[in-house]
């Protein structure tokens, strides 16, 4: 047997990285056997060959493929080419595989972010695009390295969010972002830096905290982490990385909770007062507030998301003169910004959240909301496309418009100590109030989840702390179950 050492770094089969920088043992003592058939449905043809006494084998789906591989090995033998004892590969194939592994592409975080977003853009919704951009921009703060002259953190975030929009690929950056874009393009760390534990910790910190070093909200962290994870899946698929560097890494702060804060919930009287106060906002002629009474009513009494209310059309409403009605929700109109939507409009048109495209969600509504909607249609009519809540010019109602009305209404409805509290601070808190009321009324969790457009698991997780939270009432329930009366010893 003629064995010798090669100066090449040992490689594995195609697609695998070299395990260690050791020199392989090569030998010209090679024998190739005939193709045989084995008991396998997927690859029934087997080729076996021996290198320095070690038997190697490979299986194929057809005999033609097996014979072709046998011919390749036979030609290498006839040329006097040595084979690697460990892998069984001819030396030429071994060197080619090693060269490929050693030249694995290693883009910078800046270039990778733009590449990944270009791939995801076509199939992602506008809100998803914006969320992915935020994840990539947050991670970019941990991929700056320690080179001098790095931009301000806020400029880094804005520069990445601008650069990852595919339409900006061949454009010059805005003047205020030009310096940051040039620096990031030249100095962002490469993806391979994510094998460094310090860099990984920095990236994870940036996903977990705001720029002022305060912990990000639990939902924000989850969204950023989810976006980063999908980017890492792409990096692994393209051969840039072997594994997700954040796998198994927990949030570096006390685990946040997305459970509903009981302090945000309003009672029946407060809810009515808030809706009444909305009518006080704006002049008599503009009716800024009056146009939105039923808008907020849909959130308070039907647990609708604001983006669902924006897209609500008269054709989706069953509003009888008496009794309960029904809203059949079909679409949402989330606001994302012009650069994230395909239409170039600020609002995107999407199906219902967490639902298959084309599905709807019927929601029974109480008489009080039926009356509000009937009064709204009678006074204000609808937009040209049938939407109930357009802005004053007939266009789509923006988040800032109803947010300002809500902030102006709270001081009219609440005493000073409540104005500064979390009570109904956001319109979305009215949705939490409605879901809580449904649960306290005894509706099954599955039915509450159906009406609210959530999963039962989310309802359980978010609302466990606000249902049946009266200690006195709970004690009475225990007494009743145990048969303890007021005179029991």
C-alpha cells in the first residue's frame, strides 16, 4: 500500500465544512467493485470501493447514476490519483471540496440585511416587512464592532431601515443618512462574527432593549427575536452559517409578560363616559370626535382591532332596529408607511390577522353598539367604497387621527388622578376590556377566542390574571363547594 500525507486541509462531502486543520492520509491502494443491488426503495443501487483496506460505499436511485460514479472513480485510479483514506474521495475531489468550504461567502451584516429583505419582500405583508426591518436594524447595533467613527445608534437604525427597502437599492441615501450608510457599508461586521460569543451577547442585548437601555416590551422583543430567527434560517440555508447563534439564549432581563394589566381596564360607567367625551373633541363644524364615537364603540363592545374597524364596511354590518346585530369582519387596513406597501399607500390591505386568506369572522354585537352604528351611518354616511369610518376627506383613517382624539377625550372623561394612570391610556385597551367582560360573563374561552380573533392559548395566557380576580367572591365559591355555611364552626 502506498500511503502519503497531503498538505490539503481535510474536507468532507460537498456542503460540509472541514472538521479540523489536519492533513489527510492518501493512498493509491484502491479497488472499485461492481455496482450491486440492495433492498432499498429509495436508493437500490450500491457502489463499493476499498481505500487502504477501508470499505467505502454510496447508494444511488438508478443504475446509470451508480455506473457513472463508478466510472469517475475508475478514471481517477487509472490516472494514478491517490484517494483519501478517511472519506474515500479522490485527491482532486477532496481539494475541490476543501476549497469550496474555505471560500464560504461571508457578507457583512449590512449586505446580508439587504439581500435577505430582497428575498422576503415579495411574499411578506407590509407590517411583516416593517417588523423584519426593525429586527435587522436592532441587530445592526450589535454588529458595529469597535472601529472608530461609528454613527449614532439612532442613525444606524434609520440607515438600515432605509437601506433594506429593495426599491432603494440603486438610490443615493438621503443626505441625513449618507454618512451612516457609507460607514455601515464599509465597517459592519461580517456574519461570521456571530460565532463570537461577545458579539452574540451584544446583538441579543440590542434585540431586548431600547436605545435608552430600558427593557423593550415583551411583544417588541418577541417580534424582533422572531424576525432575527427567520433571517438566521435564511443564512443557514444559503450556507453563510451552520446554526442560529441565538439558539438556546434567553432574554437577558426578567422575562416580560404580555398579560393584560388590570389597571388599563375600564368599568361600564367609565366606558360610557369616555365615549361621551370623544364627542366633545373638535369644533362643531369639523365633528372630529363625533365621527369616531362608534369607531371606539366597535373596540369597546366588539373587541375589534383598530385596523379592523378602519376596514369595516356597511355591507359587513347587520344592524336590526332592535336586538343584537352582527359584524362580519373580512379585512384589516393596518398602517405601515408608504415605503413598506406594494401600493405606495400608507395603509396595507390584508385579510384578518391569524386567519387564512379569504376567511371572515362574524362577531355578535349588543344593541348599544347597533344603535351607535345606525346613528353614525345616518349622520355621516359612508365613504365611496362603503367604509364606515373614513377620514374627513373620505380617505383612510390614520392611526394618528384617532389617537389624538382619544388623548384629548381622556381628560374630559376622567378625574386628574386617572388621567395620569394607565386606565384606558390606549384605544386598544378598550379591546382588552371587552374580552375581559366576555370572560367574566362566563363565555367559554374558545368562543371568546373566536369572537376576538385570537387562539384560546393567547386568551388563557393574556387574561388569566383579570378574570375572577375578586378574592371575596372566590372565597364564597369555595365555601359553597365545601358546604360551609355562615354558621359553620
